[in-house]
C-alpha cells in the first residue's frame, strides 16, 4: 500500500523541482527543459517507479546504479540501455554490468508511458536521471532538481564500460583515479553512500572472508561480527552468486548508516572499506556525513547533479530514442525519402521531408 507519507514526499519533491527558487547552472541542462513539451514527465517517472517498487523494493537501488553506470561510459547518454544489434556491442555485457544490471524493464515501462503522453520528446538519458532521483526520495533519500535536456547516443562502448567503471577490489588510489573522470574525492565519498541500499554478490568480496591476499586469514579491516555474518551468507566454496545487502541494518532505506558501518569495519566491498582505513584522506568527510544527515544529503545531491552532467549530448547531438534499447531506424526509409524529394514525383509534387 502506498502511504500518505510517500504521497506527500512525492508532491513535495516534484513541486520543488518544477517551481521553487532559480537554480545555479553549471552545464547546458535545465530542470525546466520539459516544462512545456512534457509537463507530466516527473509524475510519470515517479508513478512507474513507485508501482515497480511494490513488488521489488530493491528497484530503487538498481535504478540509481543504472544512471551511474550510464554516466561513466561516454557520458550520461543512455548508451548503457542499448542492446546488441548490427551496429551495437552492448555495454550490458561488460564485466561490471553482466548479470548485474537491473531495472531495464522498468525504464522501458516508463518510456512507454512517456511516449504516450509526449511522443519523441523525452530522452532515455533524462529518464535514467529522473528515475535515479525518484528512487532516492522514494527510499527516504534526498530530492534534487534534476537538470534535463540530455540526448541519447547513437553508439555504445563495451570496452569503455570495462575500463571506466570501478572494481570492488579497488584501492583508494584507484578509486580516486576513477572519480577524477569528472568528479573529486568529496563527490566520491558522497556517491559511495549510495551503497546504503541494494545488494551485491558474494564473489565480489568473498576474498575478504577466508584467505585475504594469500594470508590464510580474513581481511584484518573487517569487523569480526560482520565477518561471521558474511561467512554464513557466503560459504567458502559456494557459487559466489548469493546476494548480500550492501547495508546490513537498513537495506532498503536511503540513509547515512553506510558511513557508520564503514567506521565499524562493516563496509561490504574492499572499495567501501578503503575509504575508512588508517590515514585515509577520506576519513574526515566520512565522519562528517556519519554525524550529519543533511550534510551527506546536500553533498549527495551536488555529486549526483555533477555526475549527471558528465559528457552529455545536447542540442542536435544524438537523438531522442523511441525505444530505449535501440537507436531509431532512420536509415533506409529516410534515405529513400531524401533522394525522392530531390526530384518531382510522378504527380508533379515535391514530396516533403
Ligand atoms: C566507488 C566505486 C564503486 C564501486 C567499486 C562499486 C561497486 C559495486 C558493486 C560490485 C556492486 C554489486 C554488483 C553485483 O553484485 O552485481 C554495486 C552495487 C551497487 N552500487 Fe556501486 N560501486 C561504486 C560506486 C557506486 C556509485 C557512485 C553509485 C551510485 C551513485 C553506486 C550505487 C550502487 C547501488 C545502488 C548498488 C546496488 C544495486 C542493486 O541492488 O541492484 N555505486 N556497486
Ligand atoms: C514552468 O511551469 C511552472 C508551472 O506551470 C511555471 O510556474 C513556471 O513559470 C514555468 N517555467 C518556465 C521557465 O517556463
Ligand atoms: C535487450 O536485451 C535484454 C538482455 O539480453 C533482453 O532481456 C531484452 O529482452 C532485450 N530487449 C529487447 C527490447 O529486445
Ligand atoms: C555474460 O554472462 C553470460 C551468462 O552468464 C555469459 O554466457 C557471457 O559469456 C557473459 N558475457 C561476457 C562478455 O562475459
Ligand atoms: C570505445 O572507446 C575507445 C576508447 O575511447 C575507443 O578507442 C574505441 O574505438 C571505442 N569503440 C567503439 C566501438 O566506439
Ligand atoms: C570537490 O568539489 C566541490 C565543488 O563541487 C568542493 O566543494 C569540494 O571542496 C571539492 N572537494 C575536494 C576534495 O576537492
Ligand atoms: C597483499 O600482499 C602484498 C604482498 O605481501 C602487499 O604488498 C599488499 O600491500 C597486500 N595488499 C593488501 C590489500 O593488503
Ligand atoms: C574449499 O576449497 C578449498 C580448496 O579446494 C579446500 O582447501 C577447503 O577445504 C574447502 N573448504 C570448504 C569449507 O569446503
Ligand atoms: C598514519 O600516520 C601516522 C602519523 O602520520 C604514522 O605514524 C602511521 O605510520 C601511519 N599509518 C599508516 C597505516 O600509514
């Protein structure tokens, strides 16, 4: 059942986005981009995401991650949504995505409803950004003014998806290098707070539980109680595909507990825990976010907007896809139209393009 609380939050967020104070712009994008051309866009996105969450509470996390995995590969251009085809090698099969991305059907459901309301107007890249924001506030996290006006790519790049997306085995230096593709270390710490919800598979951290770095012992930075819990969930010689909550206490809620867990040695991935190891430059920021939800939320909003600006296509670049998994079929028929339009047709009329 949808609670009154959620309805109120939704109204609050959407109204805040559509009216409210002027915003400071740091890119070509604009929160009011669809004000006239697709005024119900925000509501449609929230409605479909909310409906999906009733049977799949993990969907909020999955949709936030989908936007992230889009933005770091050729920019936020919905390249991640493209399926294999004659010209596309899908990013969905890149190592960080394969058997891991979720929410693709929900994005298609949103797009279907959006196309009914305003055909060929709203991009899949913007829908990803809006679905991430809706997921955040529907999970009790922050609401921000999503900048809009992105266009969809005509290409995907599986090689780049393998190169640019971070590994859960990363060291702090590797994470900083990853973030430097458009972000800084404060943004990195704030965005990592998205591991406050969702799940991960055992094989991505089981090395920490039994034989860390060929020591025959677990990762010494792991909290001992958490270690016991994780060993139950991930047997040493299991398939590695069991799912474990990224946040052991509030697995579906967007809150600041991620940072308390890091301080307690309860980061699930090595890439989480290295943010809070002795002398890490990120410790001060983590303690601040751990103690002040409003400071974490404010930094998360800034970082999501910053991430949402990476490599965007605007103006006449790219296209507005009709179906998010495929680029539009313009080729053959349009080429014929263009050729035909140069000569009078047999009834003497110039056919229009
Ligand atoms: C900083 C480096 C990061 C690393 C190394 C990393 C790694 C991972 C891994 C390995 C998983 C589990 C995947 C699986 O089991 O299939 C995961 C899940 C997740 N990640 Fe990250 N991530 C990082 C940053 C981010 C950022 C920036 C966001 C979003 C702003 C994010 C949001 C999520 C969410 C929400 C999930 C759960 C998804 C679900 O349950 O469907 N992560 N991440
Ligand atoms: C967008 O729409 C709202 C509500 O209809 C209106 O108050 C606002 O002035 C519009 N803004 C722009 C830039 O068109
Ligand atoms: C796109 O690919 C995914 C994964 O291979 C598949 O489940 C889905 O049906 C495809 N979508 C379309 C519209 O063909
Ligand atoms: C992706 O996963 C499928 C199913 O597990 C596997 O068959 C395929 O080889 C994987 N693709 C890549 C590129 O690793
Ligand atoms: C993918 O990106 C890499 C690095 O920028 C580039 O060398 C390669 O040509 C791209 N591949 C495709 C299929 O666009
Ligand atoms: C990162 O950039 C933000 C501005 O977006 C700034 O406030 C912050 O101090 C920067 N952090 C670092 C570590 O440079
Ligand atoms: C793993 O062991 C090697 C060699 O003993 C060491 O140099 C390295 O720092 C260790 N890595 C971690 C993450 O502890
Ligand atoms: C898991 O496999 C390793 C190596 O094959 C073996 O030494 C160990 O006893 C196994 N552990 C369990 C709990 O079965
Ligand atoms: C941390 O810094 C202190 C003081 O600068 C130094 O004595 C200590 O060895 C450092 N610890 C690690 C693990 O680098």
